[in-house]
C-alpha cells in the first residue's frame, strides 16, 4: 500500500508541476490559480516565482524531504490563492459572478488545495520535530482536504447537467452515445464526491473516482491537447496535468483509507465509517 500512496503522490506532484510550467513561458497565473486582478503589479515576476515555489515543493514532496511539512505549506499557499484571490475576485470584481461558469477557477484551485492537504495527510507525522504555529494550524485542516476536492468533483459533475452541449464538444468524434456518457459521468462525479464526503465505501469510491478521472485524461484531455497544446496560454495542456493531479488525489484518498486500517498509527486523517 505504501507504493500505491507514493505513486498517487507522484501523480499529484507531476500534475501540479506540469500545470505551472507554462507560467515561465506566458508569465501569467492563468485561470487555475489566480484571476487577472486589475492593477496587480509585477505579474510576470510573481507568476514565475509562484511556479518555482510549486515545482520545488513538488520535488521535495516526491523525494520526501520534509514531505508532510512541505505539503502543508503548499496547501496553505494554494488555499490563500483560492479564498483571498479567486473568491474575493468573484464577489468583488467579476461582473459575471452570477454565472456558474465564472467560478470554474475557484473549483480548480479548491481541488488542488484539497489535494495538497490529502498529500500531507498521507505522510506519517514527523516525530521529534518542533513545529511552527503555522504548521500546527495547517495540520488541523488536513481532514478538510477530501472535502475541498469533493466540492470540486460535485461542481464538475453538475456542469455536465448545466452545460451538456458544451461537454459534448469535448468528446472525440469516435465516442458513441455521447449524451449518455455526459450524464453518466456527471452523475458519477457527483455521487462519488458525496460518497467520499460522507465516508461511504471510501476505498472503492476513491479507486473508481481515480479511474474515471484518468479515463478523462486519456479520452478527452490528451486528444484536445494534441490538437492545440499551446493555444490560449497552454489551456489544454494544463488540463491534461490537472486531470493527472485530480486522479492522483482520488487514488490517495483510497490508499490513505486502506493504510489507516492496516497501519492506524502512521497515515491518514480520514475517519473510517464503512
């Protein structure tokens, strides 16, 4: 099971790192991390600094160099960007905030922040290491990692019912019964998210969610990226890496559940109820 969790962590780290690499080219945050706040100074510098920090954190997590602490700090950074960057922008600045699609950046950032908390919870607690007040406070948020992630999955699932015609445009032409798959995938995301929130068959649902998101990666996101990898500030390429990070998060949730059953003293902040 340790190999499973390590592989899922690697998927999250590769996905997140891949999402920020285009920041060095386009020198913008992109809709996944921070909206285009008017008047924000030195955006190219901050975007590149952010990408550097994220990549360094992903490497440290993968190599388990203070992996738990680094994951917590990464989760804190991503959470601040979601709640003080995206949410405040939508409430105060975006004239279209009443439209559901305008909150897509919030959903993406929330899932990534939740994934970082899930990563932190997948590491054993660091013994004999004095923790700063910030780390102690962030540790209290670890149980919210799956919740953040599942809010996004439920939101994405709802999108399949709210904008089915748009979802249909994402399918390759060779996929049959596209409307059926649109609604089925939307239902699966919503039901899976609810099941994880309420700890219903957590291992099974986490595995199925991870498989579903990986299928999206293979069938939808990679073909779209191959058609136009660098257009719109590498939008489709970023979606590929984002799907990988989300899939890794779901597998980590499933793996952490199993680890908490077999090694209760080492891993997982996720309560078990069935």
